[in-house]
């Protein structure tokens, strides 16, 4: 590589790793990994393989534009092994052949090298999901890529045997485990900034059994979704796109504080004629928690909602402004929505808890059903460490939190100053364990020390601290979403 990375990408623990490899039998430095834990923790990681070659580098490119790598930890019999490997997307292969970056800013084809015009830009760097005994890495600007859960080798772009005709597929499909269905969609489905949405129901064999094309009222990010037994919810975020802005060299997304919250809701096998667009007061709709239908047939939709720009500072408003990191608060909000009601105005909203965090997890056995326990990495601003000049250290989430929606209780584990969590996973202790009784496993970064570790905690005893701490012999740059796959579904590693 003959070109250095820009300074903004080489600061601290989150500079590019550009590393593939494995460590067999990680060192447990404290406690013991419970022998009953059997599964695979996988995380999507944006990790630039080559420095971007653009005149103006947007922070969204730095944070979310990196080539996708799969970080994986296989737990079995009280041991943990580690592997990491890049996803061989079309983009990654082209750039490796050229030994330089060919694709420009985040979701901006106008900033690309002319040699890759019309090629897939996706990096598959945002999340992983498991369906039909197959593992997929995805980023919402392109198709998902299938990855072998043992070797992490890339098997290719996934179209569900040609059934997915959209150019894009969400990073957050939902699974109806009881019926073996995957509910997903692609927004900007016909190309960047379009309002087209392709909606899919995929069966337990991985084949499309329902496709519908919709048009959103606004060209905006639809990062997540939710599903009930009979309905699908598509929340539009106040992060809007514009083709002319993109053509003129501006950022793909900007934050629009005046945009109402908009939820597109349609029956599971619905289409453009049955989708209804509900609107509420402005608010930043974050990741969904869960959804289900109550005894009256109304949709109960739990979601994290921020009181400002939840993507600050990587996305600014029209004036190029963004609040400081950690200054925006979030809450766990419950909406009740009557799909068949006369009004399209959202009004039945309840704040269940003040959270100040993101990336919620529930017991997967309660998906599409009422739930009690929610686990979230959160930020306690009163515990932020400062440097010698009194400036807060760069911490995203400094504790793991458990919210009991039945009692209103909250339990936290704080690992100490200047430590920051990556996205955890939750899984039940056993299939017949009470709801929420299981384990949380999370990557914990110590930026000032340049090191990372894995921590294993009992989910209903977070404040007791880890039952195991696992040393990682290298720093782990910030990944995005993590997923847990039960060991019965994937082979043990050799």
C-alpha cells in the first residue's frame, strides 16, 4: 500500500486493523466460561482495507464505510476460539486486485473511480443474520453475502435463488421462529436515494414466498423493522437522502429535525394497496425492540427513540451541525397502533424507561410476543473519565443495563473508567429457562490501554460482574451489530 490512511482514521483503538487470522483457545484471565455455553458469537465490523481517495472525507465514510469483516468467537465446553476474515464482496475483490481504494464516500457512486461504475458498492459490514441454516453478512445498501459459519469463507451474494429482485436488502430482517419465516425488505431498492421499497417474506428453505413493491412518502433511511404475527412495521428515520445533493458532492444523508416519525405498516403478505403510513411528532426512531399484538388486536411496538440526532456526529443537519457525542438521550418507547383505525396519526405513546443507550436485545423466545426483559449497552455520563485537560474520554457505552418492564427495576454493570462496550449478545441459559435468564457476552474495549477483552455475565445478575473475562491478544476496533447462533445450528470448529 503506497498511500497512508488519513489522520482522522488512525486515532486510537479504532484505526483500521486490516487483519485476518485466528487464535485457538483464548486465555481466560478471570473466572470460568460456563460449560453449558455452546454457540457462535459473530459481529460485523467495518474495517477499511485501503484508504479512501476522495477530496472530502465524510465522517460517515470513516464510521460506516469500511470493508466488512466478520469477527467470530466459537464457545464450547468451557473454551472460546477466535477467527476474523473479510467478506469477499465484489467491491473488496476489485480493490484488492487494484491494491487501492476504488470506491469513494459512503453511498456516493459519484465519488468512485470510473473503472468501477455500475459495480456493487456494498461492504456487508453492518450485521449478520442466520436463516435456513445459512449465515449472511449484510449492509443495507446492497445484497447480503453468505458466509460459512465455520471457516468464514464467502460463498457469494444472496438472491434467494433469484427471488430477491431488489438492489438492496436490510441489515435487520426479523425472524418468525415458530413459522420458519424471514421478514425483510430493501429500501432505495431501485438505486441510491429512490423511495422504492421491496418487501419480502422468505420461507424456511430460503426461498421467497412473497414479494411486494412499495413507495415510501419520503426518501429516508429505514435501518430496522419489526414484525408481529400478522403485520410488519417499517419505521422511517429522520435521516433523509437527496440525489441532487449527492451529485453536487454533498453527503448522502442529513438529519431533518422537523420530519415526523413515519411508520409504514402492512399485513405480513400485504402490498402497496394495503400499506398504511402512520405519522407522529418528530423524534429519532432508533433500533426496534420488539412488536406483538395485544388482546384487542392492536399492534404494540417497542422501540428506542432519541430526543435529537441519534447519529451525531457522523451525520449532520442541513447546516452541517451536530450535537457533541453522548449529548443526545434516548428512551424505550411503546406505541399502540390500530392498523384498522380511521386515523393515521400516532398518539398512543408511553415511555417505559429512560435508557441513554442503543442496540437493544430481548430473549429471542419472546420475539413477536409480549416481553418483560430488555438488555441494552448504555451511557452513564456521570462516570465518564477525563484526561489531564479535563476532556471526557471517547466512550460510547460504559455500562450494560437490564430493564425489567414488569417491575420497573434496572440493573447495571459498570466496568470502570474509560472502558467502552461493543454490541453484546443475549441468549437463554436453556430452552426451558425463564424469560431473560441466560447470559450476555460483550466485547469490552479499553482505549487508553489499547486492549480489548470479552466478558461473560449472567443476564439477571449484571451488577455482580462477569463470570468470565477472556483476554484478546489484539485490539478490537469498533464493530457494529453482533449476533448469537446456538451451537446446535452450526458445527463445532476444528
